[in-house]
């Protein structure tokens, strides 16, 4: 991740990109220290510790899903968003999984037509 992040600044002058190249890893480092101390302090109260871990997990899941949805939208694929909306509308998990498998099969057929 660090190499990809640093490589994205290859076309930018060093004096302009240096603050960003230093700030991102520093933010991760400081966040991990704060998380360590918060987790250590909250281990005495299991409910608060579980709440902290749940918040971190849900925040990470939200960020990953948001990134995937944006990437899928940019590629012209709205299947993931459609499935999430179908779950929100009350379709069962089985119906939603069927929608996903149908979308995957359709995408596989498209790749076979284009590449083979």
C-alpha cells in the first residue's frame, strides 16, 4: 500500500508531495497508538471494549464497501448497489444471493464473448 501511495506522487515535485508522503503514514501511526491505549483502557469494561471493536469493524466495512461501490459505478457496474438495495427493500438473503449469482454469470458470459 505504501509503495502504491508513494508511486502515485511520481509526477509531482518532491517539495510539494513531501507533506502528503509524511502525513499519511504518521496518521496511521498515531491512530494505532490511540487505538492501543483506548483498547487497553476499555478492556476492564467488556461492553465498552466490544463497542470500540464493533465501531472499528463497521467503520472499516463501510469504507471498503463505499470504495467498491464507487469503483463499480465508475466501471458501469451497478449490480452491487442493486443487490444492497434489494436487501434493504426486504428481499430475503436467498433472493439477493440469486441476484448476485445471476449477475456473475452474466458478467462471465460477457468476458467470454469479448476475450474468447
